C-alpha cells in the first residue's frame, strides 16, 4: 500500500510533522505541497526548505492546484503548475476539485496536457468521487473517494469501470478515521481496489493539517 500525503499545515506551525514526514518520505507515493491554497504569490522559504529535504529523502512532490470544478481559467491553472515547478521543484501536480462529469472531460484533458508540457511528470486528479471513466485514463492517479470515514464505511460504492481499473491508478482519501482504525482504513482501500490511500484522523475544516498515522505506523 502506498500513501498519498497532503499535509496542509505551514512548516513553522508544525515542524515536527514535517520532520516525521521527511524521515519517512521514501515510503510515500507522493507528498502534496500546498503553501497557500496553491503556490502562493511568491516562494515561501519554509516550503522551499522542506521541499528540498523531502526531495533529498526520496519523496515525489506534487504541487497543489485548484481547478474549481472546471470553472477556473486554464491559464491560471497552468501558471500555478509552473510556479510550483519553478519555486519548489515539484515533480508533478495535484489537481484538486476536478469536475467528474463526462462533459468536463475534454477540458480536463487539456489541463493535463498543459501540465505535462510544463514538466509535470506525475498528474493526480481529485474529483473526490468516481468520475466518468475517461478521467482515470488521462492521469497517473485519480482520487475516487474523498470524504469522512463514516461515509466511507456506510455509503461507498464502486462502478464497474473502477473495478476493472488497475488499483495502482486509484486513490482513496479518508478523514475522520479513529486512530485505532487507521490500519483498517488502509486494508479497506486495498479491498476496494485502491492501491494508494491517505487516511487521517483530522476533521473539517482542514482534516489534512495533521500527518497520517499510517505513515508513522509503517516506521515500526
């Protein structure tokens, strides 16, 4: 099982979490960098430092880019990808709030092509639900579930196309997981066809402010 780690907290606010992540960086699928709901307006020295340390430790770095469900100007999306590359040497991008509808697929395909032209070696799409099947074919990884543990255990369903998809191309991000049940969350993702996951104990409004306990458990 691989772990996708969005850690949406500033390194100055929780340096311990970033240190633990750097220590275990080689065990992750990727780390999502999110200085300011995107790259921000200029390089953040704290994120530059942790990005360098993570890269040296063997982590793949993905810059966070919001697509606002396909309503954001594609040029702005591309500019965020470029700034993540130039400022933090991101290996790829995490395109968040991607539309899941079939009619949005052509525009999303263009975004992915633009990101790859800018040097994004890995592109992750996060519609947060199972999108129309074509989305998974244009990305390296697609997040087909993002939501609360209670929903994950009670209301998850998987369409036929996802059951046929390679598990290595699907990811589940689950928050609000009781710490004792984090290993179960990892196993559940695997049985539901997602080889990449990111279970965290945090709750809204920012469940990704803390490091996943699954990563520290892997150190033992």
